[in-house]
C-alpha cells in the first residue's frame, strides 16, 4: 500500500523533556512506531486530563487537530488512512500469533509489574519524575490520586496481591525470556551495528516497537532501579536497544552506560 502525503501529527507525551525517551513505555512505543514508519511529527507535553481517553500518549491529528488516544487505536487509524504501512501485513498466521504473544507479555504482564515497582515501591521518585511539570502542592495531590488508582488496579488485576519477592522474580523472568529470544535473533545478523528484530525477519514488526520501548524505558526510568539493574544484566537487551536507537533515534540522548 502506498503511503499518502502526511497530515500534521503532534504527539503528547506527558513529560516536558525533549530529545530523549520518557518514563512511559507506551509513549516510547508510539514514538518508536512513528520512527519505524519514517513519518514526521512534533512532540508536546499535554497530560492525561487533556487526552481523549484520560491517559497518555495521545495525538492531535490532521489540520483540525483531531485528538486520538490509545497506541493501538492510533496506529490502526494511521494504517487505515495510509499514513503508515502495516508492519505485520506480510506475516504468516503463526508469525502474527508470536508477534501478538510478545506484545501481550510486555503490555499485559510486564507493564503491571513495572507499575508496581514505580508507583508503589518507589512512589516518591516516580511521583516527582512523572509529575515534575506540576507545582509541588498539586503534584502531591495528583500523585496521591494516581497512587490510589494504580494500587486499586494492581490489586484487581492480581499483581498487587503478590509479595515483593514474587514480583521481582516475575519481572526477572520476563526480561530473561526476552533476552533469550533476542539472543537467538542476533545470531543471524553479521553487522554489529545493524538492528536485529524480534521475529528474526529482515524488517521490524509491531512487536519491535513494544519491546524496544520497554527496554528503553527500563534503561532511562530512575524510579525503577531494580528493573534498570536487571536489564543491564542481560547485555543482549541493551545491544538490541542500542542498535535501534542508533538507527532511528540518532537525535535523542542515549541512556547512561552505567547507573
């Protein structure tokens, strides 16, 4: 499918920083998806209260600035409008199932494990980082509201019912599984600087936007020190992210080599 000439896109990330990845894996996922598609966009702060679904990221799309929320729905809309190509269009049914499974592992399991580490285990670090744009008193009030919402969601989902040690073991298990998968994919790439992809194909799939975003978030978010430590214990994860960063995010600061 030919890609149409592009409508204006503004990505609202919820963080005031520029030229760097933020602490939200979903923001980083959508931005990675844009980079893989080679489209142009601008970034702005915004916030959950302004988003059409009460969360970040969201975009203002087209000349009229239509607000669209949710990373999957945004991607689906842009594919439908011919702005970006469908990365999974050429996959076999089995490959599509694997791609979806990897994304679900990251988004439907790891995201909750990371939310507990950041908003429960390291609440003050997360509050003051994620809500840095707010005045201190407002930050305290909003942070408390977020904490109550997150803890309630975690308990309902199940992650809030485990012990700290059980959650740490689960997080490590996911990272180890991703490391093992990527280690196999790296074997077939001879160029030490070229990206390698989750499905081992020559081009990325939707899973790569998700996995790269998760690794990059783990490397930059100082409110998740245990995750930073674990990710750095698996060199293939860092190498996977480094190669993609080098090709698609050359204008962005890269994470520190050591924490």
